[in-house]
């Protein structure tokens, strides 16, 4: 991503020191963060086994060139609840075509949110299978024109400079208007489940390294037991 909080390393956000916090639990499986005052589920569904499809391990180049529908919804079933995103191809055609292919072939299933910063973004898109990452790291997209504001609740691809988008995306957790001036093109917006986003575990202060995710996948991510995750993502017309 090309904006103020990104550090060196592919798609890496600058890690800031996390505030000390205390958690208060209740019988409903909710934990209340004493700093943010936000509730998050502590009794979460199990992370499914990672099973990349053949179309993810060996991408279909013809299908990748095919246009996505003009509009559709994606439901991200997460460990904190469902997030329903309305996607519009006119907003960012190349990005939406890639997003449609990835979703319809199960790319985001059993995937962690590994970069979450309170009131900024929640990022995902690295597979826990290093074979998948090695394939898609070489499949960069040309940029789309940024036509929409990066308002709270919108979804966009992360990048590391011009024409470097691959599979990583992020939800804007606050109004990040101005990112579009750096070429960050929104592909969709949350229409249901926006209240789920603040519940995602704030990763800062965990010492999680993005380059290690790329190289080690789930063998590394499994050490971070507090991370929230996508159970599955599916296209809804």
C-alpha cells in the first residue's frame, strides 16, 4: 500500500506500539477491551483446514481474463460474524475481476486477518499455504483508477507501488479518504456486518512479520492464536 503507515517489506504496515489493555469477559463469549470499549467474540468457530483448490494452485489464465459480473455481493464469514460486501465492477474493473476469481475459487477460505490496526485498516490476503503465495506473488495487476473514497467500511487492494496488486486486501476501519490520491482503488463497500469490523483482533504489538507469512505460511501464523480469520468467502448474486 502506498500511504503514510506502510513500512519496508512487501505490503507491510508500520507496527506501532500497542496500548496496554485489560479485557473483561462475560458469559456470552464476549470480551470487552478496556481501551477501545469494543466487544469481540472469545468463543469462536474453529478455523477450517486449509485446502487450496486446483484453480488457486494453478490459476486458469483464461478465467482470470474474463470480466466479473457488473455487480455482486461477497459474504465473508468470519470468526467475529458475517461481513456482506457489495462489489461494483465499474469502480475498479481489474481489481474486481481478480477479486471475483479469487472468491469463486475459495482463495480466502481459512485465512487470517494478519494486519489489523484499530481505527485504520484490517488486512488479509496472504494464504497460509506457501505454494499459493509463491504462485500469486508473480501475478501482479495493472492499477485501476481510484474512483471512490476510502471511506469507513470500504474494501480495497493493498499494493507496494504502481502495478503491484496481487491478492491482499483491506477493510477501511475508519474514514481514510485521501488514500485514493495514492492510487488505492476501492472495489466494494460493506452493506451488512459493519459492526463486525471493530471486533477483529488488533494485531499491533504482536511482533508479527509479513515476510515470514510469505515464507512460512501457517507454520508461522499458527503461533498467533488471537488472530481473527475468515472461515469462508462466497459470491452472492
